[in-house]
């Protein structure tokens, strides 16, 4: 995958949202291997969408289905309102913002994500440390 595919998908996303769903979608990111320049022929395109809170699950599903049928590439779509703090952190820190209607909501979401991600790390680090110690004890051969 290359820059022309990113530009093509970004352009389609902007037109799709601006022309039809600007009252439903706050912002859209591209993320994953295509943005991080490690995509292969088998890679898909990862899209993260932040819907406004008033948009129902049914409306979200209908919009996602329409988007899937419109883009001629293999894509995965993530609803950021339902994504984990870890995935949201990946999107915000490594992704490419391709559409944003409300930068204040984006800022608030990013701020909330950083706080939740830091809480996750505080809880997860001791667990992972113990897991690594356990695995090291089991896999290191005694001489």
C-alpha cells in the first residue's frame, strides 16, 4: 500500500462524511499498518470513527455498512465510542486525522483517553512484570 491509496481513501472519507453524515460523525482517523508504513499486500485499511453521542447503534451500523460498500479496499472500521483505551491511544498517537468537525470534542476525547490509558498501565504493569518473571523462570535452562 502506498500514499496514493491513503490519499484516495482519505478523500473518499471526507466527501462521504461532509456530504451525508456531518451531523453524525465528529471525526475520522486512519491508523494501523498503512499509516505506519509497514503495510503488505494482505494488509487492510483501519478506520476509526467517532460518532456523536446522539447517534443510535442502528444508525452507526447503517453508516458503517454504507462506508464498507463505498470504499474499494479491504477495510476495518472501529467505533471509537466503544473502543478500549488502549486502542484509542494507538489511534490518537499514531493515526492520521482525516476529518474533524469539532476539535473541542477531539481534545476532550484525547484527554480522557490518556487518563484511562494511564490508569490501565498502573494496573497492568505489575501483572505483566509477574508474568515475565514467571516465563523467565520456566524457560531459562539451568547450567
